[in-house]
């Protein structure tokens, strides 16, 4: 007589919940264990006289390792976000991190700050990009977050210009997918909308959608999307284009979602600090170059990067403030300034230009 196949019983809902409760208890114990180690690290750093508790290169390495080891079903990005918040809470036990960002509250820059540092960081809005720089220089904030470029509308010139007058270092970057929503206040009906508020770049990023759906309403640029959201909350005939954070902050209603013309619309933000960053294994470097006004200057500038196989990722030109019809170049490339090929390229470039400043080497965006 042949053996009967064994039947595997499906666990009941009660049994599954009990298993989840057991895992939650183990997770809680492990997270608090990690927090205890973080406190010990802080004590050792204090004994050694170290004042810098946040290490961008270390956190980038941890997040990359977590994403590499992830086997699902959660996505790599979701797992990294969870660990980001755990690290943020543990870092706050060592020393609360203060972040100045280009505000006001509810902007995409605040969202980028929280994405990079986690919700345990202390964030403070500044009314202008150069104020973010001043807060960090003065030591009133540990770090600053400023926008640098949008995939649709290009570079943020105010940020580039601020680096010309500052000694601060870039210590990180954040890439944020930008989703714009068409929002109204509690007293507004769609039929009554006669104007829409938003930041000029957001209006530009949604131009085609507005042309197709709200052709005749007035488009009014404001200093930020958050200011647009704040204003429409008390009006009955206006709408705002803004993100989810501003929507929630001001209690607005979403009439349409994701109205940006380009579905992959993204903005890159920079993290600025008073300290340089060690290599993380996957880094970028940003420099600013002051050129001599002579024939072949641009070719002479770029040739060392080709020779030493340094991959340029961005080249921007700004008018020089020192002389008429001369320019400075902002250049990003892959690699850390301590790597041999990068150091060789930079040394050659220095011999060919009026001046070169390294704005920072920093981990490439993980999230």
C-alpha cells in the first residue's frame, strides 16, 4: 500500500497574528539594542573630543548594504526608508541634528530634508537660499538643504551663486521625484476657479496640463508652493499647484493628482555642511572653476577628465563677478577627490585655470 501524501495545513488568522506579534517583539528588542550601541558610540566620541556625530559616508554604506541584502517582498527603497528612520532615531539619541532648509514649511525642500535625515531631525525653514548658507556657516544649523537642479527646468542659479561666496562643503545629495497636485480649499468648487498659484518652476512644469484643462485661469507665481497652498486655504475661487506635504499641512482637497507634464520629473538637492566627507565607495565630486579668457580654454579644462577617465555628470556656466565677459564653470563628476585618477585630473586642471575650488566629495544619492 503506497504512502498517502502529507497534507500541509494553512495557518489560521489567529496563528498568523501570533507569529507577527512574536516577530514584532524581536524587532523591538533588536531596534533598542541598536539604539543602545548608538548611545555607547556617542559616549566614546565625547570622550575622544569628537563633535561630529553624523557621518554621511557611513550612513550611505549602511543603506546600500541593506538594499543589497534585501530579498523582498518589500522593495529596496522601502527597506532603505525604514532603516533611514531607525538611524535617524538612533542619531537623535547621540545628538539631535539641526537642519536649515529653503522654506517655508511644506515645500519639496523640506520633504528632501526629511527623506535624507529622517523625521527625528530638527528642521527649520529659511526664507532664502543664502540664509540657509548663513545658518550653517554661523553654526546655528548643523546642515543645510538647498535645491540645485530640476530635470525639466534646469539648474537653480541662486544655489550656484551662493557657493561662490561660501566656504561650505557639499556633504550629500538627495533626488526627489516631484509630483504636483491641483489643490483647492474647503470653500472652493471647480467651476469657480479663476486663478492658480504656484512657484514659477512648478507652473512651468505643469504648463501643458494647465493649457489642456484650465486654459483661461490666471497663473500667478509665488515664492513657493507652500505659500500657494496657504493662500488658497482661505479663498473660494483659487487653486494651488503643490505637493502632498503642503496639501496635508493646510488641509486642502486634491482635485487632480500628478499633473506634471513629465512623469519622471525630479529635483536634486544638496546637503551643505562645515565638514568634508570621507569616501563611501560610490561618490560624486563638485568643483567650481574660474577660467582665463583665452582661446581653447574650455577644451583645456575638460581634456584632463577624459585623459584620466573621470565621468562628468554636469557642467554649468555662470558669469564671473570679477570681470566682464568671463565665466565660471560648475562641474560634477563621479568619484571622490581622494581617488588617484580624480586627484590626477584635478591637479592637471589647476595648472590650466585661474582658480579651482573643490565644493565637496560626497556619497551619491541612495534614496
